[in-house]
């Protein structure tokens, strides 16, 4: 049974070599996170200097802190929860029951300083690859002296006025103004609880005010930036026109909601009406089918065995996708320490090539509806009967006739105490067991004016 992603439920795909030679993990085709079993995970963490006791200690420490949400269930064993723990400023997850590890996209590269993880790709999407092509510094503007484009990693304080950096104001540099940064990664900055100054992941006290950083939260990160062109129909960032478009979306949503409310009212808002059965009517029908020659067509490999006068020709049956180069774009991902990684993501392009096959055109003898015999009447006496069916010729050859499907309808005419007339189509048993003059209550839709016959 396929392993599932604990984040989005997608089926995971095996990928070899991510943690080194002769290793295999499972990657998510949607979020590019990866799952590592206990045996390989234990060896991997030991390579980073973490023993089993260290892992247990980190998990216990994390469990003692307030959690934003309940930990997801482990999809490997289905028995335990994926408990978070923080290592080098990066929050990883470990199953409390089977020891399976979960690493979100980009976290493997961060905890190994870019040494591993660059080749992790969304293997569930054919032809998609991704790799880190550069590490650069984020930028920020000093709000105190209006100095522009200061380096996010190098300039923790403004070199002009000494003002501290505000990590929430970091932004990606414009094209052509990137400044290369070190690939070493210790984790995302921690925000000082006292003065909100960003501090390195390994810091124990704030560099600005000296406050302890125990339990400090990571700084917020800028949303990924992609060089890919937006897909057709993708809404642009709202400006003056965007607000107008959003207004129309809200208006349409409001209309749809009103329609739903109106429909619900129409269905459920009813009133009780006393009715009297004023009459009975019925109708019975019998189809008469004729064996006749019919022109038809089908793919030759599914042609019926009794077909005759067969001709064929080549026609397009389907298409197949043929690889036709690649579409590549870059994605900038904020690492949270004043730098960002630039990933090159490529996806195979495909062109459609037609597939041809033989299409057969033929004649085949089949029963087809020719006419319908109908009988109808009023009242329950004499009882309803089927119409007589006269067949021109019996048998199964061309020109022969046979009886086809039968249908029957039984209707009660109702007179309401409100002066209105109603009708109900009911099963035969109810129809014959409710004589004329019977008084009964029935529910009627206030808005629709229709009787709910199942309440009769």
C-alpha cells in the first residue's frame, strides 16, 4: 500500500540517493516534502551528531511548548502522531510510535547547509525537476533614515544610522541586483520577544537588548517568488481594477447564496392543507418494437459479430503525449536568516500526437421502438387494463414485431380546503385503496404551490 503525505494526503513516491549512496526516501509530488524510515533516519541524524537520546530530548522539549495545531498522524504506521522538534532552528517531525521522520520542502538543505536536498523533486509529476542554483541576500529598507536596499544577512543594523533591522520588511532584490551569500545555514532567525530584533538561530540572548531567547519564535518569511508567467485566468494582484473584480466576485457569491436560501425555503417551507380525493385516472402504455436494419459504426476491434455490409476507414481514435523540450523557471525561497535560495524548476513540455485506427461502418439488425399502444380511463371500476397489442408478424427476422417495455401511471385528483386543485401520481396500491371523497391532510409548498404527494 502506497505511503501518503501527512500534510496533503498525496501518494508518496520513492526517490534514491537523497541522503547519500544506497539510501531511499519517499517524496510528496505536491509539497516536495520527504519521509524517512527509522533505520535510515537514525543513521542520518547520527551523521549530524544527534543520538537517539538527543532526538528523544528534543521531542520532549517541543511537547512542553504551546503548539499551534495538533500534530498530524503518522501515515507510515498509522499508530502515532508526528511530533515536532527543532534542530538548527528548523522544525522537523518524528513519529512517536515508529520513529519515521518527516522533512518539509527545503528543510533538508537548511539543516545540512545546502549539502543535501538540492536534488529532491516532485517525482509524482512526470518530468519535473528542481535544483538550487544560488544563495543570495534578502534586502531591507531602514525606516529611520530611509536608506535603501540594505543586505538582510550582512546588515543586521543600518550602516547609516545604526537602526535595527525589521525582519518583516525584508524583500527579494530586483533582477540583476542579487548579492551572493554563503550557503551555510544554521536555521531561520529568531525574533526577540522583547524588542523583535532578528537574531541568528544559534543565539541565546538578543544582540540588541540582551533578553534571553528561550522559546523565541522564528521570524516570518516572505512568500516564494517565481519567474514563471501566470497561468491564463490567474487573477493578478489587486490594484484599483482588482478591487473592482473582487467586488463582482462578492456580488456573484451573494447572488448564489441568495439562490441557495430561496431554494431551501421553496423546498422546506410548507403548510398543511386538508384535501378531498375528487377523482381517479390511469394510463397504461405498451411499446411495440420492430426488427429493422440499422446503420451504425464502431471501432473495428469492437464491431458486433452480426454486422454486415461492412466498410472501414482510418480515423483518429485518440492522442498520445510526446516529450517536446522543457519549460524552466526560477523560484526564490526565503530561508528566514536574511538570505534566500534560488531554485531552478523545470517541467517537461509535451505535444499531442494523434493515434489512428480502423473505424467500421456497417448494417446490423436490431429491435427499435416502432409505436406505443395506449389505454387510459377514469375511476377504479372497471379496473385498469393493458391495451390490446396487435403484432403484424411475430418472430425475430426483419419486419417482425414484439412487445417492448410497459409503463403505467395512476393519478389522484385532489380538491383542497383552500379552494385550489392538486394532483398526485401514486403507486397502484395507494391509488386503488383511497376511494373518492376521502379527506386527508397534505403538505403543500408555500412558494411552489405543489402538493408533497409522499405526505398523502
